[in-house]
C-alpha cells in the first residue's frame, strides 16, 4: 500500500472525476484530504518561505474546498478528461 502522498491522492481524485464519480471524489476529499492537506500547505509555506509554494498552496486549498461539495462541480454527472474540460 502506498503511503499518504499528495500526488497519489490528487491522481485518485482525478480518476474518480474522470469516471463521473463526483460524489465519491467529494467524500474522499472531505473525509481524508481535508484532514491533513491544509496543515501540510501551511507547513510547506512556512518551511520554504517561497512565494511559489504560498500561491500553489492557496490554489490547492481552494480546490480542496470546491471538491468537498460535489454540487459545486460543473456538470457533476459528466466525465472529465485529464485536462478537466472533458478532453483527454
């Protein structure tokens, strides 16, 4: 089993969204990622002090918030491609 790793978990969420499983993606984010990602973002920002990581963390935090609510996702039942717009 792979340890918790942000890239693995984001890939899992992307796979669920590609399959049109927005509710499952929202549940995973709300029950798991939302519990540790915000603290991780704060830690990375504090440890590096670099603007890039602060901005990237802010964008990730917004995505986590949006993904926690499946109704906020555009066209919830649609399958999304890798680019998030229905294209692979």
